[in-house]
């Protein structure tokens, strides 16, 4: 046990040393969201430009398609087709054979603007419902939830009582879901049932306005921390183990690359008020980490 503990400490010291290296900037845009690694590319949306993009390892950025609303989250169906959230239409849009179609209409299930999303290994989509119209002032006691969309396209309420549900990640075995509660400054964990039903397990960690998240192989969660201008990692117990300072607000992150040890960090020079006016400059940076990614995204 002592040897294992010593190895863990040494590995963490090495990890912290890597975190001190300068970030490698890949590209810039207006307001990037929803980073996902797939097929050798980093995929993401530019919410203000209303586009879906992908970036190769050299930083070459390609615009793939335009979104007829404001996109935030992204996922991939088992067929490989991309799906994004249309925030104010309250629908999921699918891109296939050069056409954009409605994958699922959530307007009768979601009580407010929809935000981030993830599609797990079973083809189930989990979508954040803010519970209020983001174009208006944020109610002080507003609570939202998660909407489940089955592989058959049926939408139903998955969870309630969340304070601004934002980034979502699902474990590799498709049995556990973690969601960032931006207005709760914490993460929440749910158990996923065989039918996609969600059972609340716990709230953990304390992070200044957590946004987009991803998981690693040791059960750690990397989190874009909007209030802290950084990306941080917390372990299973919610203890912070790493922090990477960013040049702006911490928006989202994803682990990718051939070995899933490249941490892609999204930041934005903006404020909530400026973002509402369309004022933002965003960038994608990359840094290598020791623990590979796991699960979705």
C-alpha cells in the first residue's frame, strides 16, 4: 500500500509539473462550446457564429455546417451523425447528408432554454433544461433539470431541481452521469438505469460557476470554471487536484488525441452581460496531461 501511495504522489507531482507548461493555442473564434473528440478531430460549436466546426491537430479549423439557432451542446449518434442543441427552439438538430433536420422536439418537455447535452454509448441523449428563458433576467430561485431523449426519439423529463444545469458527462459503462450546476457552484451525480432513468446520488465539489466538463480514467472530472478563469480537476471525493489558468473565462474542456491525454481547454474573454450583447472572443488551447480521458465526451 505504501508503494502504491508513493507512486500516486509521484505521478501527481509529475502531473502538476506538466500543468505549469504554457498552453498551446489551436484557434480563436467568437464563443466556442461543446468540445468533443472524434475521428482524429476536435469538434465544437461557435454559439455566436452559429456554426459547427472541427479542428485538426495542427490547428486547422474547418466550418462544417451552419445552425439555424444558437447551438450550445453537441453529441454523436451511433451512426456518426452530429446532433446539436438549438437553444431557443428547444430542439435537437441533426446533420446528415448535407441537410439539417429536427432530431427531437423538446418544446413540450423542456420548461426553459436548453443548453448543453451529451449522447452516451447507448445512443441516449441527455439535455440540460435551464427552467427559464435565458434571454430574460435569471430568476433568483430558478431550477431546471435534464431531459432524456431515447434512441427512438422519445423525450421525457430525466431530472429536476438543478440550479442551471450545464456541462454533462457520462461514464464509460454508461451507468453514471455527472452534471455541472453553474448557479450551484457544484457537480451532481446520477445513476443511469437500463431505461435511461436518472436517480440522484450526491452533490460534490465546490467550483466557481462550473461549465463544460469531461471525465478521466481515474474517475476525475475536469471542469471549465467560469468565475475562476481556469480549468480545474477534482477527484471522486470532490477534492481539487489540478488547476490550469486560462486567459479568460473557463468555458469547457475535453480529453482527446490518439491516447486521450490531450486536454483541450476553451476560454472566452467576455462577461455574462457582454455575451448577451454578442461581445466575446474565444480560443482553444491544448495541454498534455497524465491521466487519459474516459467516457463521454
